[in-house]
C-alpha cells in the first residue's frame, strides 16, 4: 500500500500542478451547504383536499356594460373577464362573466374577485359535486378587487387562509380554478415575487404575489395554495403580450384578502385608515438633494391640510423611515399598511427632517375618495439652466389650470424637449412651488434658489394637476 502511495503521489501532483499551501486553500471558495429538497412525486393529496372548496362563479348583467378596469382589453394587461354575449341589435344586451371562487366558511361564504360579479343581476355558483346555487352579494370592494358571496348551503368544504407574510419567493404553489370554462383545473408553479404593484386601476390597493403557475381567463377569484393546501392568494391578474398566460400572474395575498373579507362579512363595507400625505420613493438623487446619506424610506411631497399627518406635525420634505417601528420600503407598501389600519387607530412614525431623526404619533382618519384634476398654461425667463419658461402664478392663471386661486409658485409655460427639465418629466402646466426647499414666486427667486445647489441636482417641488411631488434636475452649465 505504501509503495502505491509513493508511486501515485507524483502523478497526482503532475496532473494538478503545485499543491496549494494551507493559507491559499483556506481562501478558496467552498461549496454551499446542501439544501434539503425532497419534492413529492405527486400533489394529488393536496388537490384532493383543496379542489372541493374551489367553485365556478357565473354572473349575468343586463342593460349596461360591465364597469371594467382600465386597460382591460389591452393585451398587455388582461383581467380574467369572460367573453360577453347577447343580441347586437337594439335589444337589451346580456353579458356573461366567468370566474372562480373559494369557499371560506362552511355556511356558504365565498371569496372571489369583485370584477367577476361587477354589476351582476344574477350570480350562480357551481360546486365540484355538481350542485348549483344562486348566490347573493354580501359585500364588494373595488379598491382591493374582492367580493364576498353567500349561497344557501351548510357543511361545505373550506380552504384555510395561510399567513401570506410568511410566503417566500421560490415556494411551490398550485393554482385552482376554471380557466376558459374547460372545467376545474390545477396548475403548478412557484412564487416568483412578492409586493408587486401593477397600477391597473386608479386608487387600487395592490400587494400582489407573482406566480408562474399557469392561469387564464376564468381563473379570477380562484385559489393559489401552498403545498399544505392552505390559501395564500386569490388569483386576480395576468401580464401578457398575447392575451394568454405567458408566465406572469398575480394573486391578492391571503392576509389582505382576510382583512377585507372579514369586514365585508361583518358590515358589508371596508373601512381604511388615512394619513393624508402623498409619498414618493426616496431615490439616490432625492437623497443627495436632501443631504441624506442613506436611500431608505419615502418622501412626503404633499400634506393635506387638516389631515392626520398635518395634525401630527408632518411637513412636505420629511422622509418617513419607519411605521410602528418597522422599516418603510416604498410608497405602495406604506400606503397599504396605513390603509390596512382602522380609522381612529394611532400609528407611530419615525422620520427625518433636515437630516435629524424625529418621531410623532398620528391618529388615522377614515379614507375618503380621492379627487384629482388639472391642466396647462406663458412669459419668458430661464430656458438656459432648466430648459423651461415660467411665469408667476396669478388667480386667473390658477383658474386656467384648475387650481385653487391662492396657488403660489411659477407656472411652467414651455419646456425644451431636449433640456434637463423635460428629462426630469416636468410638463407645461406644472407649477414649481419650491426649489431646493425655498419657495419661489418670481424668476429671481428661481435663480437664487438654483444658485444654492452647490453642484448637486436641484430639488424641485412640483404641483402636477393638484398633486405635488419632488423631482431632481441637473441644470445646464452657464
């Protein structure tokens, strides 16, 4: 044995080259620890438990078209809405919608998408055991695209709602529904992403789970479940270039669905908290312009007078970094967290003002419908530095722009399409309220404030159709 080792060793060294020293070997990358993975050979036991609790929802409406969401017919953004049918002459139209639903209480409460039953005069529910029921609407909430139905039945199989906050990207999931009216269908995939926002409907509350489990029209309102057979989401949207599934689907997470569902069952409506601010993402340019080292949090670009935020002392330009001790990552999740808190509840906000960390407590008000509006405006000044023309605001100019008569600032009368202002997204009709945190009411104010940029991008507070937001602009030299 020893001779074999002595003879073999030079061969090994010759084949491998110089043997690494102990120090060198310690610097070499090592293989990551093995990830235990024993995928089941079948999901049949899960499907057997889940399938009876997923139903087909058929609705019919007359006299008016369904109130569809924006872009519903755009192949890039397709909601799972059934094809319409009915007379094309002057007779009254009948439209049919197909979707799915999930039994959440054994006494016949069913959770589905609001757009499946929007405006319906008749709703029928088909169970997997062949029974059919007429359903009534307990409550619907357009802002979350959820609705609760009730059928006259008892001892029904139910799906239990999982904690969707514990769902991880990479988890295996199954989608169950009735796509394209072919009958109940089960598909598999993984959780591709969390916290997605598609922005398909103005004012909606979105916090989607993204999945590549195949879903199509008719899957709306159906179940997205984990491998324990628990509901993690309600299938709702797809992103497509063809109108069919291409691997990008979205489901409303079960925690959001549970909150809405419980309120609808209890009171028939959903109450949401409102802070009264408009917030935008803190970008590296904004952080630099605000003199901040870390790019973390959301910037308040507008505070509604008399709102909870106003009463708590928050101001435009404050950067909110924490809500109730938890980090604030982006405007959408921050807005969802506030809306998911009951009106009248107190929240603790940690924020930065002039680089100093502060904290305040706000008592949330009840969310009211948003009001939007506005449009365009002429004098000469500074096309040089920012690439735009501005004129001081007057009551008559504010009226032209559909803004309050007391609006202060400089109205943008023209924008150089190749200038820095255009690149930052500033448009004719916008109003420049502040530059580098300094109010501007004249061209002299504008030039004075720009001089304080100290080589950094200028920080502009813009009123765009009644909504204010911060933008950063790097002025032209000279």
